[in-house]
C-alpha cells in the first residue's frame, strides 16, 4: 500500500476532464479504482446493463463497524457545446471556481470523500472498522443499473455499511442550505393500527 495524499481539488479537475456522460464511464471510474486500489482498498467493478459501477472496501468483512460513502461520476449530456463559455470537460479555473460538467453534481463531492477516505485509512486506520466507497455511473440516466446493481452486490456479498453518506448536492434557496436524510423520497416504515375497523 502506497502512503498517499490526494488533493480533492486536483481530483475534482481530473474527474471533470473525464467525459462520463451517462452511461459512458469516460475514465472516471477507472481513475477512482486506481487511486483506491493504491491506498489498499479492495475494488470490484460491478458491470450491469452497460453501466460501470465501483465497489471499494478497506477493512475486513465482518468488521465491528463500517462507514460508507456513495456518489456518482456520470453527468448529463453537454447539449450545444458552442453555447458553453468554457469547455464542458476542460476543468478550467475562473473567478476562483472550477468550471465543467459535473463540477458540482457531483464530481467535487466524490473527490472530497475519496480523498478523505484515503487520508483516513492511510494515516489513522480504524482498528476494527471498514470504509466502503460506492460509485455509480447511472444516476443521471434511467438509474436502473447503478445504485441498484451496487445494492444487489452488497447484499449478496454481505457488505452493507452501518452508515452511509450520500454526497449528492441539494438545496432550496441557496447552495448547501439543507441536508436530507434518505434519497429520492424513499422511506421504509411499519405501521400497526389498533382499534375498531371503520370505513
């Protein structure tokens, strides 16, 4: 395992330069797989329905606790490239910002948590813990072969994390003004109704 420090800003730029328009991987998953493997993560590519996904785990299966990060590297189509003021996959810096398709949604989030995960396991590895990183390539499209494929794989292999942070950007009035629990409006619950039946 190589001791490494990953610069999240540079990694964001490297990811933005990958033309990963759904469902094309564009080199983004490959880049992350290489970085995580070099840091000691066991990586598995989950290919389904023409979509590439990545499952990466540091720490042994059955660890006392595990924490997961989840995100996506696919982006929506560019549209009319002539209408762009900067190249969509150029990752150019202007006015203190990094510009390009996926810079916000969500290659910067992926870069931040991959850099944090690598830093954590390299410099202060948990004694009886595991870190899991899952990256999908199908969030911006039909979303049939990304997260679902990863969940199926984790269930089959017994890799579900105890907690998972999904770094998908969201806001109501201004960027970063809220945090949500859950994803895509999904909720699971069990209800018991006691009393007399009525109509």
